[in-house]
C-alpha cells in the first residue's frame, strides 16, 4: 500500500517506521522540507517528500501535526488525490500546552470535524489516544491476551475498514466508535485517552465519556504555555 504521512513528530515517526516494516511504501513530509528529514528517513525507512507530494497517488494519508498548524497546510492539498483515498486524522487539541485557543473548538466543534472542514476532505479519526511508545512497542498478535485496542471514528464504512485493517496489522484491536460526530468519545480528557485498554475496556471507556470538554483541555486567556507548564 502507498501511504503518505504529513507530520514527522512522535506519532508520525512511529507510523512511518511500523508501516515500512510491514512492507508498505511510505513517504513522509513536514513543514520544514525533506532536507530536514534525513535522520527520520534513516530511522524509519520512509522517503522524505514535500508536503504537496505526500497525498499524491497514495491510498492512505495520515495527517499528524499540531492542531494549530492544520489551517497552514497548502490550499488544494488534496485536490488531485486519487478516488477513495483514506485520510487519517491523529490530531489532538492541546490549547493550554501548545495550540492556544481555536475558537471553533472552544465553541464545541469536534476536533476531527474541524480538521475535515479545514482540509476539505472526509477523515477517519484514529491513533490519537495512544502514546507513541505504546504504538511503537505495544502491538501483539491477533487474539493475544491484553491486546491493546484503539478507537476509530468515521463516516465512510469502507475507509474505516481500511484503517481498522492497518491497526490490526500493527498489532492492535480496533473498536468502531461510530461516525465522526461520535469522535468526541476519543478526544483528549476522555476515559479512553492514553488508557491502553483492551477491546472490552475501550468500549467501557467510550461509554463513560462526556461530550463536555474538560477544563484542562480548554484555553485560558494566557494560553498557550507548554507541556511542562500549561497556561
């Protein structure tokens, strides 16, 4: 499978490495250009490209960048995308730690719904609730005891199935949360966030979620600070 990854941070780097290990053809991009991606290319086996090339001819594209940078993606980035291309959104909103206030999100728009609106494409929300270290080393064979499960939200059942298949190949179970309008159940601050539960535990956590954004994941007049010192 041809996979493009936009974002070379922790999650993007791990997915590039793991997908390459599985035999996929992976290209990775960041905002600073391919010349800055030599180390991650060596570490992951992915090919560095310009952001505008990451979606080109790809079956799957993963967008994994700071939420505040989503509007800065090039206009028309997905205009020439092949029919049926799956776009996976891993982005999380961290207003006090990194992103500052994004008005639409503060007013209740769901994170992945907002991302979809910004890029003009439907998205599947996945890989946003797991630490990169667990994603890198926590996979187990299908049927293994305590296999970590990941929630997946999206409106297109076929595209969601592609992502669920990739999750299984990476060594994780997948739990279908429902439509993108249900993706609030897996946003930061919900019980499933960074919990590393099995499928039963993930379903229980999703059922226990509240749509109201927790105070620690809402902006203040001083936001943003840093992850070490949220504002």
